[in-house]
């Protein structure tokens, strides 16, 4: 049976788990087909671990609860999902349409899990802070830069002075000119990207609120953020590109955009309509 994304992630992170979490991880890796039918208590007995260790284990692999972990694992095992985002893909005989289905399935799983990783309290705080800002900076490198640009465009449409860049040196003067009510949104799936961490640190020194979007609640970015927003951690470490993580980031950016519009959007209806009419003039 092809290795699943979740099982691959557990194998890669095994050395970083606590002793109790390793007991749970090793049992899951040895008997993945049993897990969807076990209760938390039953797994604790089989793995010789506590129920609290199981909860911590699930959160370490990016899932909020054992129930969600079972659902995610069951879906992968049922569909026989290969590690779609790693070089092991070359070992499969998938047709283009099969790969389309697997990519769609991976993205769907990321969206389904998002509501269980994201703190509603932190999300509400982010919306409130963004609604009163004047300047909003977006910073991400690699695959996260796509989400940064999308965020910059959307919040520019809401009337904010928003900037996105993958250049550390470009962002420093922008942050320096920010006021305490402004916001820097740092995006990094791993939460370990050096430039992102250093920029978040500088923004905090300037008294700027940092919103961090990451998949790791043990990462430096998560700890540095005034408002951490956690996305599902379902991609393997050595991947061929950002797929599910980018989908999760864009979904979160869209949700922030819609929520802020809901807060301040009454006076934007006329400018939105004016923009729409002007762009329609260019349509053939």
C-alpha cells in the first residue's frame, strides 16, 4: 500500500517527539489500519501511553484532536493516496487524471482540517487588529510568497496601504515607517525560515503587531507572533512544491479579507462598483 502523507510526516518527525509521543507514533506506524476503529483509551492501552500523550501527538502532526486524526488517516488509507507531493510520486503509474484527483483530494483534506487547527479566538483578534490598521505588510519566501501577493492585492482593494515582498531589505524600511496600529503578516509553512523570523523580530522591536501564518505550533514564527494562525500540517518535509500548504494559506487570507470587509465594507461598495465598471471596459 502506498505510504500516506500523514504516515510519512510521522516518520520524518519521529526523532523530535517526546518519549511518550514516540510510543504513540510507533504504534500508529506499525498498525495504521487499526487506528480509525480505536478510541483514545484503546490506543493509549495498545501503545502503553497516556490519553494526554495521544492528544499531544495529534497536535504535533498538525491535527487538533484524535477524532480528526482518525478521519484524515482513514481517508488516506481508503483512497490509497500516495505521497503526492514528494519524489516518491515517480514510483507510481498514475495517469494525469489520477494525479488530478489526488491533488484535489490533498487540497480538500487541507481545507477540511483547517477549521480544527485554527483558533477562533486568534482569528477574531487578527480581524479586529487588521480592521483598524493603516498599513499592512505581507512577507513570505518561496511558495509562501504567492499567498503574500494575494493578501497584498486583496487588502489594497479594501483601501489599506499594503505591501508584499520576498525581499528582506525591501521590507525593513517599510516596517520602520509603520505605526503601532499597523500589522505585519508573516507566512511560513515550517515557521523556521530565517528571513521571516528575523523580520518578525524586527517588527516586534518596532512595536508592530505580528500575525504569523504557519503549520507548526512549536516553530519560532508561532512563538514570535502576537497573533498566531495555525494551518494544517499535512505536507511532507521534503516536497516537490507547495500544494496543500498554499491552499491553506490562500483560504486563510480569503477568510481574513472577507471578515475585514464585513467589518469596514459599508463605505467600499461605491468604489468597488466603480472599479468593476472600469475593468469591464477592457473586456472583449
